[in-house]
C-alpha cells in the first residue's frame, strides 16, 4: 500500500476526496449595535455590525467561499419573535446589505428560526407552556418570504417544526419566489454543542430545553425519516447537524439521497478545536483541514463552518 504514498505528487494523484473554499459557507452573526462584539466562547467570531459584515462578505468572496449564512441578532425580542419577519429588522437589512456587497459572487443564505427573536428563546410560539407547531410554521413561512423579498438565495429553516418545509415552499411560490431554494436543517439533534452559538445569538431558552422539537441524538434511523420528510416536502438541500458528532448519519444520508447534502460544523465543535489550539495542543491548519476533509469524505457537498474564511484565506495565501 505504501507505493502510492511515496511523494506529495503521488498522494495528490490518488487522493479520493477534494476540498475547496467553494464547498464552504461561513455563518455570520449580525446585530444592531454600532460596534462589533467578540463572542468569548468562539475565538475569532463576533457579532458584527452591518458594515463589518459587509467587509467580511467582501473577504469571503475574494477567498472564493461558496456562501455566507446570516443570523440576525435583534435588540428587541418579543413573545412571537416578530423582528424575524420585520422587513426593516436586522435580518432583512443584513440580507439586503450582504446581497448588495456580494452581487452574484457568492450565495447568500439566511437561517430561518424564531429563537434569536423570541423573548423566551424557544424556536417557536409558546402556548400553555408548549411550543405550538402549526402557529410557528405560519410565522416561519412569513419570515422566509420576508428574506426572499430582501434578496436571499437560500432560506434555511432550523426550527425543527413538522411540515415547515412544505409550508415555506408554498408561501415562497405564492409570492413568486420560485427560485428561492430551501436548505433544510433536517437531521438536527438536541445538542449541548450549540452552547457557544446561544451566547452569540442570545437565544438560550428561558425555561425547559429544545428536546420536544429537536431530535434525540440517539436516533440514527429517525434522522433518515426526518430527511425523507423534508425531501418529500420539497427541500432542495438536506442538512445534518451537528457535524462531527453525526458523521455516521451523514454517511448514511449520502447512500440514501441524491440531494446536495450540507453539514453544520457547530459552534461547540469550533470552540473545542480553538481551545486546543490556544493551549498549544493541536496544530490549527492541519486539524482544520483534516476536519473539513472528513466531512467531505463522509458525503457532504456543503460545509457550514466558522473556520471557512480563515481556512480559505490560508489555502489561497491571502493575508
Ligand atoms: C437556530 C440555530 C441554532 C444553530 C443554528 N441555528 C441554535 C439552536 O438550535 O439552539 C446552532 C449553530 C451552532 O451551534 O453553531 N435554531
């Protein structure tokens, strides 16, 4: 077996999996403050002002990234999360600004969920202490239309309500946004590894947890059913999340689905790696490369990762 490992050229010739900045989507948090604020648990990641977000989008385009994924962090939250679909809210404004900067050099995606916008931090409307599925789905569809109107290419529902992909597709088509694609967070488990994100988005649930809507991480077969349902409802891209913890699910999804598959390398996975790098325990560029290749090898076409820009600038030698 070692004959094919003798030189870099030989190894490159027989390499089975390739990785390009074009496969990567960089998640970005945009807030209404007038300065960008670093997120303590995610070294290198900040809640950005609109202006700094636009600068980052410029860099992302220059580095050849496939896209950016926008998360709005509003300064006002309420019971139903109404800032999510406010056409003058932070989410819609950040989509317009990113679209303006990016032109068609990269894809602009937006997370569709209510948890960043609700005062209680849950992903949907609370009725008698429970998350109401159908009331939430209506608001998500309205939110998706608002983002399509602002110029987004892809809406990415991350709420885990039932039937939301069908409802979002119907609403988009009704408003003539037939070309707005849906990337569904299909197999998304209730994970401790979203902790740093919740600091970033200020979306920690005020009571209870997300286990009545996000999947039990013990269930791989259920993940396939979730993906099938979203595929049947018209999702264009299916996502597995978290990434490192669900490589088995990603591999199985690759065998079953011909849809483009995305994987979300989540905040806690990012923070773990960064912490080890800071401690001097891991070599960052080698660790990140190996991590991203593992997602590709398992079957991901698209990787959402906070490492995207640093990685792409490193391989393209942009400083
Ligand atoms: C919103 C959402 C979350 C993430 C993406 N969209 C948080 C959650 O579900 O609690 C997590 C991303 C990350 O941890 O990097 N629902």
